[in-house]
C-alpha cells in the first residue's frame, strides 16, 4: 500500500471527508433515492458541505496554537480549496439546474433576495483567496498575501448570514430552522476569535502541552549519582 504510506492519516481523513458529499450525491443519483425536491436538496447539501469545509479550514490555526501540532497548518489550503470547490458546485447547481442559465432571471433573483446577495458576495470574495492560495502567489504578494487572506474574517460571517437568511428564520425570536446556522455561527465566531493575534498569544502560553508535558530541563530532577 505505497499510496497510503505517502499520505498522513489527517490527509486521508480530509480527502475522504471532502469527497464523501459528492460520492453520496452520485450514489443517490444512480440509485434514484433523492427527495421529492432534488435540486433544493443538492443546493442545500453542497452549501452545507462548503461552509463546513470553510469552518474546518479555520480550525487549523487554533489547533496549532493550542496543541503545537503543525500538520493542520499544512492542510489549511486543501480545506479552503475544497470549500471553494463545493461553493462552485453549489453556484453551478443554482445557475444551471435551478435557473436553467436564464441570466436575466438569475440577476433579478439575486437583486430581490438578500440571502442570495450574501451568498454571491461570499462566493466572489472566495475567488481571490482560492486563486492566490498557491505558493507562487504567496511569494509574489509578500505581505499583501496575508492582508488579502484576512478576507476570511468577512467571508465566514457572510457565509453564516447567507445560511441563516436562506432558512427564512428569525434570529431574534429563534423561529424557523435557525438552530443549525446559529451553531455554525457560534463555532465559526469562536474560531475567528482564536485567530486574533492577542488571543492567540494568550492561548499559546496556556496551551495544554505546557501543562501536560514533562517539567522544563531546569526543573527536572537530577539523575541519582552513582
Ligand atoms: C452566487 C452564490 C450563491 C448562490 C446563488 C447561492 C444560492 C443558494 C440557494 C438557492 C440555497 C438554497 C436555499 C433553500 O432553498 O433552502 C442556498 C443555501 C445555502 N448556501 Fe448558498 N449560494 C451561494 C453561495 C454560497 C456560498 C459561497 C456558500 C458557502 C461557502 C453557501 C452556503 C450555503 C448554505 C450553508 C446553504 C444552506 C443549506 C441548508 O439549507 O442546509 N452558499 N444557497
């Protein structure tokens, strides 16, 4: 199994999870087991998978800060690109399957429905991040790369807003199917907070590793003299 030895368990888990949604969709399509509204189901599933992958990409930095585990930092790009892939599939389903590429009708819907405007903005902002996620661009853009990628602080809340709004619920009276978007909002909000440099610094000094690991060299008991 040379192929598997080339990948770490985390890489395998990420690829399996990312493709699982598409595999499930294909399975249901082949076996004809979609719900009575397959287009809406496809839109919702690809949208949820996109926002989940986006949320997962935000966990990498806090996991590294808290556990000093460096591998998640190397997987941020993969998770982000998968989020973009599913967002693109989501938009294609909307424009093609749902609206039959009737551009004037699509433009009308986008302008009429605020939750679609939020979704479209999220998608448009994701494009430069996905395109510049490669090392060549990181080198080319230098300091501006970091600045550009701070857009994620806008993108993630916008995606949550699009999610919550699409449910036609009311955040204040907690009516409608608002619980799921609320949970996503809370989790994403926490991950974004944990990325703020001051909070990161504080977290790093409280990292569980410091509590669990052996005492520092200076505090270690000396070996017994022979
Ligand atoms: C041009 C861009 C976009 C359009 C036109 C669009 C359109 C839609 C539509 C029509 C729905 C289904 C509403 C329903 O009938 O229940 C939906 C739901 C959703 N979209 Fe988007 N979307 C866009 C971008 C995005 C992006 C970029 C993300 C995430 C990164 C996203 C995440 C979601 C989520 C999480 C849902 C709700 C799924 C659920 O009901 O469980 N969308 N979107």
